[in-house]
C-alpha cells in the first residue's frame, strides 16, 4: 500500500476539522494532512449596534478571511435570534475558503443574506464583482455618497487594494463605492510556532515507513513531503527548521540539495511575500486560491517531476 504523503498546512483549520476543505481535498490514504497555524489571532468583534443598525448605515459587508467571519459570529451569537433574521444584504467574500467559513454563520443568523464572491480569489476579482453587483442594486447615482457604503470587516494587517479599487478606480463618480473599514481581529506570529513546526517536521521524518532494500531498512526514495504557505508569515521559522536559510536569512539552493520536502503557495501574493522575506517563492503556486487549486498544483508538480527527489 502506498505511503501517505505528509502535507503540512500552515493555517488554522475550520472547526470541526472535517469541515475544512483542505481535509477533504487531501484525504487519507493518499495524503496525511497536518495543520500547523503560524499565526495567533485576537478577536475584536464588532459592537452589537454595528449590526443592528444595518442596512441603514451600510448596505453590505465585506469579509476576506475566516477570522473576520469568526469575529462576526461572536457578535451575532450574543444577539437575540429575533433581531436580524429579516436582514437582507449582500455578504461579499474573497474565495471559497472564506465562503465556507461564513456559510454556517449566515445560515444560523442571517438566512436572507446572500454570500457572493465564492468564485473570486483576489482583491481585483472581488472588486470587479462588487462594482457590478452593488451598483446594480443601487443604480442611477451621481456620486458614491448617494448610495450606502459597504462595511469591510478586516484585520489590522491588510493591503488597501480592495478599498482603493472600489472607491477610486471607476472613472464615473457614480460607480464608486465608499468603504468603511472596521478592525475586527489582530494578528501576530504564534509564540509556539517555531517549536511546533520543528516538532511536526521531526515527527514526519521519524515516522516515515522504512522499506527493506537488500536487507537494509531505508526510507523510500520517492517519498514526497509538502508544506503549504497561505501567507508569508512564519517563513523564516519554517526554512530555519528545514535548514535552508543561510547566514543572511535567505534560502540558499546549496542547502536544499537532495531534499524531499517541497513547498506550495496559495497564490502570487504569498509567493511575493516569501520572495521578499526569504528570497525564494516556493516550488509551485496554485493557479486559483482554494483547496482544489492547491491540490491541482501539488499533483501537477509531482506528475511532472516523477519522484519525491529534487532534480
């Protein structure tokens, strides 16, 4: 029976784990997924009045991460169930992972709200969708102030691409959409991440099944191991644990010779963050963000290279 391929996912899994799309896309016996979150999140849930005054204050919500949806759920769960069941506004998300995290929350507390953006994967695609959809809901305005703004539930570390595209890119003032931002979570590197990734790599290395080769027990030559990055956070800790960083804190190719561990990244933004941080952007990047895109990239790379050895 083939040995399961270890795949370390540098993200916080959805709860329960079985609901996380990466669990279903990398299942046993082909894969052995392990979640090692590099980040620690502190929630700052929006106030109840922020939600109970919808839609008079804001005509829709934007959420671009599972942490934002979790922060939203904290506030919703504290409200009486009779407060918001009739609310009908669009909930804009970036990609399938955020949509999956938001769906059970929407079903429980906001049953008449629609989730839009599941098929998008970056700020540019989401902005295009919002501009088309939201302006259709509020047509014939001559200025952005003539339509209710959107409320962006964000972390304290985020790029300004989406608000900029919505507020400034349309040439017609009437097509622009005002975005009010609210920080609903803070992010920092988890204090135990360095030891957690070292421990996980050690477990994967020491538990690799041995094969009998001329009466000498050896690890299988073509055993793949994968690490998937969802952001640039924790890169130095991961590559230090792998022994790939040089004295300048950059990945050195000479230190990667003979490796059996390979790196996938969720998108071009993450690849750019890795290149800026450690000078190397991974082996393969998903063509579209999401569990299916990552699996497609991983399996395409393995099929093309034919073994779990560099070369």
